[in-house]
C-alpha cells in the first residue's frame, strides 16, 4: 500500500478503512476483520463512534502483527481538555486493547483545544502515540494551533469529496506542514454521487466504478482517504485503485463538480456547536 509521510516522518497508508455508523458490535468486529483480510492496514475509529471495543476485537481476530497496522482514534468534545485527554486516551487504549495508537485526533474544534493539545504532545513524547492531529478544524484554527504550540498537527481530517473539494484549504494546510485526510470521500452517497454522470463516464472509460474513480482522484492528489463499507465486495472494490490513472481531462471534469460547500453542515454553525457540546457520551 502506498504511504504518505507526515511532518514527523511517520508513514501512513494512503487508504484507510472507516468505521463511522457501524455500531452493532458483531457487525463492527466482522467489518474490521474483513477489511484487514481484504488488505486494509489503516483503520479509523473514534470515541464517539462507540465501537472501539469491537474494532479492537476485529483487529485481534485478524491476527496481523501490530506494527503492520495503522490505527486512528479521536478524542470526543467532552474530553477535549488536558485532563480529559489523559483520562480518556487510556480508556480508548483499553477498549481497543492496544499498547499505543498510531494517530490520535481531536475530533472537533471545540472546548479546551490548547489544553488537550498539550496532553497529546506529552503522550506522543512518551511513545504512546506516533502521530497527533486534528479534525474538522477550519484553516485559521489549524494554523493558530500550529503556530502557538511545539508540535504542528500531523493531519487535519476533513470532509473532502467531489462536491466539496476544499482546494484552497488543502493548499493552506500543506503549506503549514499539515496533511489533509478525507472523510466522507463518497459524501456518504449524498447528492446521488454514485449515479453522477461525469463520474460514471470516467469510470466506464477506465473500467472502474464511481467509488474507485473517487478514491483514485484523492490518491492522485496525495490526500489520505478513508472509505467505509460493511460489504466485503465493496471493501475490495474501494482498495482496487492502484492500477489505473486519471487523465488531465478527467481531473478537469471532476474539478467542475465542486460545489464549494459541505454536503453535511458547517462546523461554524452555532446550533451545531451547541449540539456537539451537548453530546455527553461518557467515553
Ligand atoms: N472526523 C469526522 O468528523 C468524520 C466524519 C465522518 C466520517 N469520518 C471517517 O471517515 C470515514 C468515511 O466516511 P463515511 O463513512 O462518513 O462516508 P463514505 O465513506 O463517504 O460513504 C460510506 C457510504 O458509502 C457506501 N459505499 C461504500 N463503498 C461503496 C461502493 N463501492 N459502492 C457503493 N456504495 C458504497 C457505504 O455503504 P455500505 O457500508 O452499505 O457499503 C456507506 O453508505 C468514516 O467511516 C469515518 O471513519 C470522520
């Protein structure tokens, strides 16, 4: 699997397996097991997905050496503080039954981000986390964090898909040394993405599916991609993207699909911030 080198030298597989909205413990365990069997070596979970234990069981069942895997989890909003990270990071490790995490992210740009970041820097220095980063941070907040702390975030995990391409934001993150990582590369199927005529036409020409065209489009931009599916045939489809390339014409056509806004919601919307703050998950 192709990797991307982060600003601290750690290498991350460019394609990861997402586990959001897989909640039934048996289904989670099976999906993670199948994904690893299919060839995924990078798994993305979060405290708020409430599935870390089952993800851990899937990892253990797959029996692949720990050092071959790249595991990410994320600190939920209620734990975004110095003490919150210290306490809840250990709980995540225990649930996943792992001795260290490859990538720990602050899931949302709310609460005591600076305090949380200090605790993450310390855990990284102590060898408990290989890479630290953020998620859903607007570029100004990401750069603020990078400029006023010792560690520059290794990653900002944000929504990136053909309808929300984030071109300027990605360039600004890269300039700061922060790697972009795409969540919802398929926009979770919104806006009829799998039936999009432009993507279908490119797929037909390359003998690939719409999903494969999207993953390939991200990989070619050196953007780390997280793809989620509970179906083994789709897991295999989504990873089978390293034997074709897009032409300049294809990329120009995909560039035209950009609507320049989220397919979900804005992280700057006051009602969203209040909703996230109210989600007390005790994780
Ligand atoms: N940091 C954050 O705030 C954040 C937010 C959202 C997501 N994420 C991470 O990013 C990962 C990916 O995002 P996502 O899960 O939201 O959405 P996504 O990967 O864009 O889309 C997943 C949806 O697409 C379907 N799908 C997958 N492959 C397909 C294919 N080849 N053909 C047709 N349909 C296909 C899946 O259905 P089936 O499962 O039925 O196949 C599922 O409904 C998450 O799982 C999570 O790890 C992070």
